[in-house]
């Protein structure tokens, strides 16, 4: 007796019927399903409609049929260019892979005059110059930077507090500009600084080279000073004054800010959003704590559960949407990143939401001591004694660094398109592979998805964003604006 039905039972529609293109589906809520295809197009359908689609009973004259056909969920005799268009969208989604590493982070010092208890970096006291990058290390790192085939090269200066080693920033920028006279890349620079040490000399140099400033702002003065202590207890004042000075000297758009959610932030998301609006920012990245460095040593990372942060996030998102309805244009940048993946054919390049993973392929980190890491989080793990993602040093050949098994093995193992559970997940196109996070939290670059906070957090956000768009055309229009900015 045969174990299988005849082959005819497995054939999809023929003749005037339709064929299903590759798709996945999952429950959105108790009544509806989300269908997604291989390029991230989604469709929300009632159960009966989904069943009719899968059983090839959907009638061609219905609006649902035409919508699913336009979104590349099905193929019929009238779909002459559908496969070519689907292939074009797939190539566009993966275009960044051919460009390879565009972001290069230089850790010019570990010294810092702040003592933030949630810091991801094992920072050093500001008098320990042994933790500064040397000119020799910087030169070798720059040689590797320009070996990347990417036409766009962004060099970001990290710490510690990078302005404590401003002479090295000056040296690297000037050397990179000189090399680029031959290389002719689109070259950009960023300094990630708390702004407490910004001077006219720094601002003059940033103005000359169009250097962008990235800073931290955790909320109102009391909260910011509590989260980010420094001698004089004036972290907030220094940050706000620094933001104003940067805007006056460099331009309004030349400074951005990020926040980190601590236990003290919980229940205050609306105050935090209001602070960003007061300071003239057009959006905010509502960011949870990360499980690296000083944040683990001080146990601040374990200060709240994932579900608690999600409540914080959704309250903030609801408030931001309401502000937009009242005429206050303001965005939540994590949602904007996801929405770009949902609603456009483009990838935003955010390392945590890339698959194949963005470690190495999208970013490389050149440490003060010459070691090279696959990401900033990889560097933070190393400061905790875990060198799993150390790819080598500036003394190594470029090909050995980027073709290292320490990079290629986790990239291959964690690729969401082939990982168990990820490969079947309807949200796989919106999510990413984060092998560093899962290695840090679960001791495995793939991770155990049912217990992964990374998965729980993102799946909850994906469902929420789709539900909001389905419930309100006004919200859908707002989200499209965010996705296309």
C-alpha cells in the first residue's frame, strides 16, 4: 500500500487556475492570519480566505484575488511579468550584500569621565592613557577600511568617550580624507560622544569635515543624570548645552540622540518623548538595555523583564502616534526601520535586523589595541573575556579577516532563511539573525527561538505594527511616511 497520494494530488493549479508563489503564514490574532511572501509583502486574511487560497478555490474576479496577485502571492496565466518583478524585488532586498562593509567603528579610547551603570563597554578611568589607540594602529586600520568594496564608507568614532582622545580623531579623519583622494568613496564621519567635553576646536574641525555628532539623551534632567552620572552631577546640562552648540555651529541635522531604557525609565516613556520634542528632535529610538559589558557586571541588564519593556515600548508608540494625529510630526525609529522592511523594497542596513547577519558584512570594529571585531557588541563581549567574534588584528591581511571561519561560520549557522523555526516564520523577512546576542544570552549563535527575548520582542512588535495598520488607514499613512523617510 502506497504511503503517498498520487502525484496529481500535489500539483498546483493548471490551465486557467493559479499557482501559489512561495509564502508563509501565521496567526495575527484569534480571527486573522498574516501571509508574507519571499520579499516581505504581507496580506492579512480571515481564516476562510486563507484556506480558500491554499486550496486553490479563490475566485479570480474577487478583490482579494487581485490583491494577492499584485503582491506576488499567486501566479496565473495573466501574470506575464510577475516572476521577473519578484526577482527584481528580491535582488533589491539583498543589494547591500554586494556592497559589503560600509560602517567602520574606531574605538579611539576606552577612557570615559562618565560612570553610567548600564554602559555596554568596560570603560576605564580617564587618566589611563594605555587604553588609547596609537597612530600606527590607526594607519593599519585605515588601510583595511579602504579594502572594503563598499562605495559608501562611514567611519564612526567610539569609546569610552572618544573626545578624550580627540588628537587621534583628527589624525584618522585627515588621513582618511587624504586616502580618499585616490579611493574616491562617499566618505562620512560620526563621533559618538556624551558632549560633556565638546570645545570650539572640536566643533571647528567637525564643521570643516561635515562630521555628524551622535549623543545620548535618556530623558528629563533628573532621569538623565541618574542614568548617566559624572563628576558635578551635570550630565544633562552638558548634553543639552552641547546639542545647542553643535546645532549652532554645524547645523540642526548634524546631531542625533539615542536613549536607553533603564528600570528608572519605566512608566515615564511619555516624559522621555516630550523631552526629545522639547529639545527639537524629530524622533526617538526606544531602546532596551543590552546584555554586554558594565551593564552585566552591575546587574542593570536584569533590572526588568522583556514583557515590561514591551509595555513601555507600546505605550510610547501609542503616544507618538497620537502626537502625529494632533499635528506634531515625530517618529519612533525602531518601528521606522521595521516598516521600511515591511512597506518598501529596500533594506535599512540596521545590523540587528539583517539576515545574513550584519556582523562583519555591514560593520567592523577596530579596537584601540588593534584587535578587529565583527560588531560593536562583539567588542563588548571581548571586554568581558569572550573573544568568540574577534576576527584578528590590524596586522592581518584583509582577506583573512573577512573570510575568517570566526565570521563565516556564525553567518552560515544563523542565516534566518535556513534556521529551524526562523525559516518557517512568517516574519522572517522583517527580522534578522543576531548571532552575537544569542551567543551572549544562550551560548549558541543560533539560539533557542522559543525562549529568545530577541524573537519575543520582535515578533510582538511585528504583530503590533501590522495590527495598527489594519485598524487605521490614518496610521497606515503615517507608517508609510516613516518607512520612506
